[in-house]
C-alpha cells in the first residue's frame, strides 16, 4: 500500500507569538516597563549633568589658558629687547665635504 504524502505547508502555517503582542499587556508588566523607562531617564539625566560639568571645566580651563597667554605676552612686550635684523651668514667650508669624496669605512 502506497504511503500517503503530507500536504506541503507554507509560511501561513508557522506558529508564532505575533498574535499575542496585540493583546493588552497586564498591569504589572506595564508598571514594570514604566519603572524601567524612568530609571533609564534618570541615568541619562545623570550623564547629561556629568557632561555639562565636564564642559564647564573645559571652558574654565580655556579661560585660564587665555589669561596665562595674555600674561606671558604682556611680560614679553615689557621686558624683551627689540629684535634686530640678523647679519648675513658668512660662507665657510666648515661642515662641507668635497663633492668628489664619498663616505668610506676604514677597517
């Protein structure tokens, strides 16, 4: 006796939990979800405050840097002598090698 074949099943025959998502969630799950969201909001606000504090510290440091640069420039303008034009450099043979010689090792 020939064995009967099962009909092929398609995508519509797959069992999923998608229908369950349309049902309203229970109250305790809703409150739990709300509490998780509030905790996340609190963590994010803490991050925002910490970031603001870091930005304020960086801005304060910028002010300190600008004040120090201004102080150094003021000291230089008062104490430094006027720059003079340098004399033309004299040509000497010091440090020059003749073009015909090459670098050699002596053993």
